[in-house]
C-alpha cells in the first residue's frame, strides 16, 4: 500500500478527503466563497486594530481608542477614508499597468485561502460538506503559484510608476520573493514526504497522531523565516523601505489603489499563518491536552475555534516581530536566503528522505534516529570547521570601488572624484593653507589692478 493510500485509509469517518469535494450544490459553493471573503476582510480589519494596539502597548502608547469601543472601528474608518479620498494618477505613468498592478496583488491573495481547511465534515442545512472551499491533489502548490502571481503586481506597480523609488522597490521585491519562495518550497518537501500527499486535507489527516512541528521542526523554523520574507513585513520589508525609498513600490499610489496593496499585505499575512497551521500545527485539530480527555474536540464546529486560535497566534507573532526587530540590510537579507536557508533545507530534505527510505525498508526506528543524529553531527562539525578555516586563511577580501583618488595622486585628472587621504586633518590643514595663499595672491592682484 502506498503512503497516500495509507493516509486515506487511516482518516477518520468525519475527516474530509479528496473524494469529499466536488459534490456540493451551487448555493453551498457560493456560500463558502462568500464566507471566506467576509472572513478575510474582517481578519484584515481586526488585524490592523490588534497590530496598532499591541505595538502601542509595547511602546507605552495607547493606540487607537476613538472610533468605536476600544477603537475597534478604526480599521473600518481607515478603509472608508481610503476609498473616498481623491485618486491621483501621475502624469507620465503607464495607466493600464498602473491600474492593473494593485488588482494583481489583491486577487491572488484571496484565491490562496480557498484551499485552507477550517474544520472537518459538518452538516449545513442537512447537507454534509467539509469546512473548506475546495481541495486539489497539489493544493499547497496553488499557494506558491498565487504568491508568484502576487509579486507581479508589485513589480509592475514599481515599473509603471515611472519613479526611481518605485522601480527600486519593485526590483527588491522580485529578488526577495524569488529567494525566499525557493526556501519556502523546500521546507514543504519534508511535509510532503511524511504526509504522502500535497492535499491540504490529507496533510491534516496525516497529523492525527502527532503534529509535524514535532517531527519536522527544522522545516517549521525555515518556513517561519521565509514567511516573513514572503509577506514583505518587518524585519524584511525592504520593498517598502521608508527610510531610503519613501514608500517603495507604492510611492505613487493613493486612495483605493493603495488600499488594495494594504489589503493584499494583511491577507497574505493571514494566508501564511493559516498555511503554517495546516502544514505543521495539525490544522483544525485540537491540541493534545484537549483532544486527550475530550473525544468530541475534533468533531462538529469546535475545530473552527482551534484553527482560529492557532492562526491568531501566528498573526500575533508577526506583530510581535514588527514591534521588536529593526529592518535588516538588503545584503543580509539575500545572504540569509541563498547561503543559509537553501543549503540547510537541501541537507535536511536529504536526511528526511533517507530516514523515510530506511523506515520503509523495515529498519529499527531507534537505529534510524542514532544514524541520523550521527550524520547531522558530522555535517555540523564539518560546516563549523570549514567556516573556521575559511575565516583564517580564505576569507574574502573586502572590495572597495575605486571611485577616485586624492589630487596628489592624479585621481581628478583620471576623471575620478577627489577623496581625502587617511590623514584627513593634516590634508585639510594643507588645503586650508593653500586656499589662504591663493586668496591673498588674488586680493593683491585685484588691488594692484584697481578692481574689486
């Protein structure tokens, strides 16, 4: 029996599988889409309020407290304000692409959530249906595809704005998403190997006994880092970079178009949190203490509560990082993605695949754990030795661009910019004396010739 077949066979009667989808009537399909849309919009409004209140508390401020009780209506007021503001379009932009860019960012963010499971099979007006929009044999890849489509909106927004700040923000976003999307996809591979399927409902069913965060902790940690890079939020919000790019890719946007970029960012945050919950935290399944003494914790409508608690825990983690960490440099961002996360993910996938193959061959699990620990220790020690030796003798020399030389070496004649030497005070003193001599000579000549 294959791995996927064993997963399907082990699923409980109330757990949805791929065969559970495609049987709903049209009104139920439309109702699911409407509920998901409303859920995402309300999540965005509430996330904005939670973020501002939490960061305000962390910084000893009050936060929004005027619009509605405890400021709960502040997000709605901001949305109405953005929708009713004057829409300013710069003169020289490519108007078609300029208008389509925010749409291309917001629409894929909504589509990604359609494959997230909220709960098991329930009865809705007498019709049994899974609490999930739909499911696919490659459902997780749909999220990666929509994330790739969403970055087109950012890149095209930067290109069509005809602004250097927007263009630099779009280029940063494209390089960042390419870097971290590869590492994110590699973190999913170990989950696919253990679950035997890329279906989100099948992955949740495979975690009935033990969550993958316990079995695949390195993959979970890699995903947590990459989800920050995918969401373009602090500490990885380089495409916006207010300090050096004004506003980045959305510098020239206002009114409803800017609101769509804003909406896409928070929906992506919710989608990444829900995907982490589905792949590593058991999805809608109750935590171990609750599911141990309560048999009905994973049936009915109660799993929706467990799912929402896990998702909001991740959203709070996003907010906590924003209020705690500074923005990293762009070279640090690229180095982390290409030189740390990707090699580590590849090595971890090889180790997981080896463990899975040995387990299928009938080896003792204790022996597999021992061999894996020894192999991981050898790789770790080898990596540390390589870094130590490279740091002593083979460290790359810092390359300093030759932008110019001091006037003494003839750099100005070669077309470079004048750069003072290391003994700057002595150099400036000599330049000051020379300027005094020139001024004195010029003054004497002017006085002698009778000019002023």
